C-alpha cells in the first residue's frame, strides 16, 4: 500500500491551516503538485513544499512527521483513508471528519473532533479544551464517530455533543459533558467541577466517586445490559481508555441536569 | 474634472426621460449641462446602447444599530459560511444574512445602489447606529428615529400634552439623533409587551398608559405634517404576521384620516383567514386601498426562499415567532425602555404553504398597485431576504414567464390559493427606475438624488440591457458615486465615504428644559451627551451631513 510522507522542516512562526492535506485530496497528485498546494498561515498563503519535505507515493495513507502544535485543522473534513501524525498537533484536529482514521502520537490542541461526523480519531497524548464540543454559534458539537484520548482532556469535553463516543483514558477538566444532547462519554480518570452541567440527554460514564451537581438525582445502583454491549463494542479498540466496562459490574445511576429538565445520565462505577 | 457618459439610454422619470439617448456630463460630483463645443471631457465613457439610471436607493434596510449587531453575534455560522477575502482595495469581510458593515457597503455598491436607509434607529442607540453606518463604505446613509413606544411620548400623551409640545419633541429627536424620518413599530405594542400584553390591536388601550395605537399614529403623523418633514410617518403596524391582519391594516389606512403615511413591509400585514388553513392573501384589498388613498405609500418587504434572520424592534411579534427559529436560537430584549428588539433566525421554504403564499402575496401587491411612485422595492433586509436577492426580485417583477416558472415550483396549495398566475403585468425599465430611484428620493425629500437632471448628485448606474434582468441588475457595467467610478462590472474599483442624509425641522429649543430633568431622572445618559453633532458623525466615517429641506418652516 502506498504511503505519502510529509516531514515538517521547521516549526512555523504562526499557525498553519493544514486542512487541504488529506489522503483523498492528495491521491494521484505528483510531488510537485503537492508542493504547490497553498496553505493559509495568518494572512499569508504558503506553498506546502516550503513547509514540508515530501517523499513516498500518495495513496490511502498519509504520514505527517515532526508535527508540532502550530499545525491546525489537521484532517479537517477528511473523507476516507488513514492519517498518521507523529508529534503534537494544534487546534481543530479532525474537525468535521467525514470518514477514515486519524492517529496522533502526541497531543492535540482545542476543539479536536468538533463537528466530526464519523470515523475514528485516536490521540495518544492529551488534548486541550472543547474536545468534541460545538464551536461558537453551532448548536451541536461532535455528530458521530469515535474519539479515543489516551491522556487527559481539557474543560468542556463533549459540550453540545450530539452523537458518537468519546473515551478519555486520563482525567477530564471542568464542565465535562456540558449541554450534552446525546452520545456517550467515558472518563477513566477524574473529572473537574460540574460534570453534566445543563446536560439534556446522553451518557457520561465515570470511574469512581465524583462530585456531581446537586441537580442530578440519584437513581440507585444497577447492573446495566448497556455496559456489557458497550464493552463488547469497544473490544477491538487498542487503548487503555477503552478498557472501561468490566463485565457484570454495578453502577450508580444519576439523572439530570434537572436544572433545565434534562434526562441525561451519569453512571459511576463503584 | 469633466466626465462624459456618451450615448446612453437614459431612464430618468423625474425629468421625463424614458430611454432617450443623451450624453451626461459630470463635474465635481454633480451632473452639469453640456459644456460648449470647445470643452473636452477628461474622462469619457462610451455607454451607447446601455441603460443609464440614477443610483438606486434602498429606503428600508436594516444595516446598522443594536439589533443588526445582535443578529451578527447570534449567527457566527452565517459569517463563517460567507467569507470575502481582502483585495488591494477592499478589506476582508463576511456575512450573508447579517453581513458585516464592509460587506454591506461593497455589495450594495456592486449592485448599483448608492444610498441606504436604516429604518429602526433607536434614539438611545443612535450613536452606535451612526458609527456602524459610518463604517459602511461608499453608499449614503440615513436613519428613521423610532418613537411611539418610548415612555416619554406615551407619558406626554397620557397627560394630554399639547400637540405643539409633541411636535417639538419629535423635531428635537430628529435633530439630536441626526435622522431623516420618524418610524413607529407596533405603536404602543412594544411597550405593552413589557406590561405582559401579548397583542395590542389598533383600538385597544395599552395596559399602562391607556392610549390606543390609533392615537399614537395620529399624533406622530400630525407632528410630521406640522413640522413639514418630507418623509411621512414610517409605520410598521399592529399584528405583524398574524393571519387576518389585513383588516387591521385597512383600518390603519382609514384611521390616519388623510395624513401622509408610509406602510412598511406591507406584505407581512396583508394576511387573510380564508381557506382550509385559515391563511390567505389580502393583497388585492391592500392594493385597492393604496390605489384609492393617495396619502398612502408602502414598501413591500418581499420574502424570498432561503436562510435569513429576522431582526425587528417588534418584540411582541418576534416573541410570538420564536418557536419558528431556525436554527433554534433567538433573542428578545428591551432596550432601555425606549423600545424593544427581537432577533429570530429563519429559513423560508418554498414547499411550506405559509412561506410560499407569503412569497406570492408580496408579488401580488407589487403587481396590483398602480402607481409605482408609491410602492417600493424592498425585502425588509434581512427579514424577508438579504438585499443581495434584489436582482432576482427585479426579474420576478419584469419577467412574467420567469415568475410563472417559479410559481410552478412552489407548494401547489399555495400556488392555487394565489391569483399571481393570472397577473400579466410586467414592470418596465421606467417603472423600475421610479420604484428604486425616483420614488424613494421623492418620498424622502432628497431633492438632488434619484434623478439625472442638471445639479443632481452624480450617483449613476449603467447597465447592459439584457433579457435576463437578474443578470442585468446584479452586475452593472459602471457605478458612479458622487461622480467617482466606484464599481465596474460588479467589482469595487474605488472605496469612498458616503454622506448622512438628515432633515432639520424648526422647533422651540425650550423643549430641552423639559427633557433635561427627565433624562437626569430616568435615562442612562444625560441630555448633553445624548445629542450627536456633525463633527462626531464625520469622525466615525460619514463624509458630510446632507441636510434636506422641510416643506415649510412652522409658523411660530
């Protein structure tokens, strides 16, 4: 299978919009044509060849090496293929992802997976705030697909989340699952203040005791069939973040946020 | 510098030119008489065979002030989806339904518009509105100050204040807010909303002041008549959007007792309750009333299909419409007890019965009002559609075949409920020049705009006569603003500053002694800080203050 390798030559001074660099877009292009693709950077447009060394054959897989946090919008609106990133990335990683797989060996900035429709996003490091959340003005955050973060996530994980699964292996910040509409978020570590704030529906899975808002009602301890199905569904995921739902475990179920009539659930394992 | 436009077909209804071939000469921003044989023009444009009109005037378009900014803030996705990159000349800007100030100016100028009037300028927001409009490049601007829901006027009326005192208050408001007319939105209704009323009919007394909308309309219309302000009272009537409001509108017309009155976005006030769905067209009755009453003028507020945002001072009707918000977010608020504000994003759908019939009702009104001097082309931007849809609307009015093709695509029940298909009228170029140039200039009292006579400001638009009127009116060949070429073939070639049009009726400044304690006690600014002067206007982007004559100075 052919692979295209883009190696960042030097850390750019300001952010670069890398959204044109997706496997489907580059497939069949010559190295010269790829080098000529213009990338927006602040108020200038830079040819890709100025930023990256280009090697290999474009095809189903694109590898970006030596990446850094100045590379924004990597894999945004990507439709098909595999994007493998070695290093850290900037904001809006996988925003509006339509299909395909993105894997980042380092960490990512804010608004990763916002507006994502389907596909898989795997970040081995930690991510910034607003993972899978809605950008300003939008009524819905992530719309589908699967996001796995091995490290920590910032504040507002899954704000306005509409559909899909977000797994966080480490800790999550404040307002986790705020204004969530549907979908599933699981956090293996600790969460910050006010998880489920203004939550409408959906499921937030927490490992171990957490301080919940007073507007969540304790609905008792349950053994839920859902968790077994969920565990089976995640069996193929190669990450500690997915080893969440042990078979036959009981969870305490809290429903809210009743402050706004919400019927979301927070499930806390014992 | 002398400029000549050579050999164009002139459509200038004020001066009786209906396609006559004539050269136009421009010097120092004004149209001048043909100089003698010896004079050679410094710039010569061969426009032979092309259609030459004055610059178009939009007499009702929401381009500045509090609610427009709220609409912008509410719809970042509207801005993200429509980005204009900067060029050598123009700055980066954005926005479709609620465009930024810059996009507003560029796009109006590119379409051949040279003046725009913001119809709902809250006195308490006047400074902000003028600053925003100052930021709109190229086109001239003007505003209508909003009265009729302010505590001060309603209190004066409750006390039974003398009409002369009210006249002074109205004239003072025009003076200090730098406006060219007075608008009233849902007279008394915005105020009544704050006392928990959810509707207020023409003859219903308001809950707190005990005054009827009819009395407010009469008082303000009388004030403008007494002051000799050219623009009649600009009225957004009661019951906007409510099926059956055609009766209210007809009563409003008869209730004004012969005084001049302009009914704005009348399409939204022309609904009947016939048919299975209790929603029908009242266009025929409205058009008949306009034809019969020469004191009445109207702009249509045509709706066109697609995404837009409705922004209105009418918090009562916007509160009613909030459940139709698409996308689902809205704002309804009070503004310093001066008036209100409601912003509801909306998508008009051609397969929706109500929307499709609204579309037909607007066109029925356009085509059934006989006198083009008293009906104006608007979409109530952005409430019916963004102003960038004007060329499409012009084609609908000028091309019967195209209109019927569009009609055939709509919700079939709505198409069947409308008489539009049987109307054969097509607007002529001359009528279009009246409706978009000469008429608005006349009704606003802009003596030197809207025509191409000697001495007129050289706001000129040159079109190639195309069968596809939409293409023709979308991309004029040349647009001149005050004699300077600002747009060529739909591209901005020069960015200038526009003037601010105002009127200054005479009044007794003693009114300030009465207003000062009121401002000190109730308002957020002192009287001294409330007034905006010419220097301040020019500092925030206006090229000059263009003061227009009132019909007469009031007898002391």
